[in-house]
């Protein structure tokens, strides 16, 4: 009996050590590798931006924009790459290729890891209504604001009052965007969150749609059982040859 107990004790110890090593690999080593990949794609993008006349078609894994979330501090900055496949996401947040581009009417949707591999979206759960998500492209600064978290019209209107226009507030409080919350938890197979009008079955790209941003990541941490979704709406688009958005002061 003592031999059996000893065997299982050693087995549990071995399993524990392996789990610790895996956690170290996921949370530390993959961050280092992802950081190097992020630096490479960001440098390549900056070179392309300096030579806008050079012909280059956007391919999977290419960076094409920067993301800033001022609420997370001035050091939160990630280059966004084209593609939300596993390989592309190793270098940073990845654009769902069938969704719209920054500033366009419809849905600019971006996936990112929450643990390891740079963990760009680790803190998405800390975002509040009206927090800014800033996208820098070659030509523009696009400022999106996180949509209301509430569900009833009055609460949504109150939450949106500090950052959305009157027209946007109407659409968010009781119009076609009333069902688009700032943060939701859903299943991995729920593709409606990245449709042009999120959380609907419609894939029609209507010209009257608001430009929105959707960020997706695994939920809870260390699990891919569900997805955390953040939705924001474009409130400001400024040319790059002018001043930065006010929310970026100090960044």
C-alpha cells in the first residue's frame, strides 16, 4: 500500500512540475517571443509608412495600424497585424480579414491573446463605457469609445452622454445599436459579434452603419471556453498631419 501511495505521490508531483513549466512557458517565454515578433512587424510597418509610394499589398501577418488604449497607460501600444489566425496572432492583435478597416462604416474587428504571446488584451475586462480605443493608421487617428455596458435605454443614454453625439446616443439607447453592449461574454462560435452591425445575423454592409470596433479575447483567463467582447463606436477621426487626439496627450 505504501508503494502505491508513494507512486501516486510522485506522479502528482511530476504533473505539478509539468503544469508549472507549461504556465511559465505560456506566461513568460511566449511573451518574449511575441515581443520580438511585434518589434519586427512594427519596424516593417514604419518603413512602409515612410515610403508610401512603394507598392505593397497587405498580406497575412503584415502590420498596418497601431492600437492605443490610454486607460491602460502611455506604454500600451501594439501594432495590429492582418489576420486572426494562430500564426498572425503570435505577432500581436490581429484583424479579422472579412471585417472592415479602421474608420470605415461597419465593424473593424480585432482578436488578441489574453495570456501569453504578448497578452495584448489581458486587461480588457477593466475597460469602462466611454474609455478610448485609438487606432493610428498611415493617414489618420481614429478614436473609438467603448459603448455603454447597461441594457435599458435610460442607463445606456446616461453612460453614452459623455462621449457620443446626440445621433449616436439615440441609436445606442433605443435604435439599431441598442443591443450592442460595451462588454459581453459569449461563446467561441458566436460570429455575430463581428458582423457589420454586431450581434445581429445581418452581414449587409449598409452605408448608414456607424463605424465600430470590436475586440475579442479568450475568457476567463487561462481558458478558451468563452469569449470576452468589447464594442466601441467611432467618435473622432483626425488627419495624421495635424495634432494628436486630445486623449493621446502625453502618449
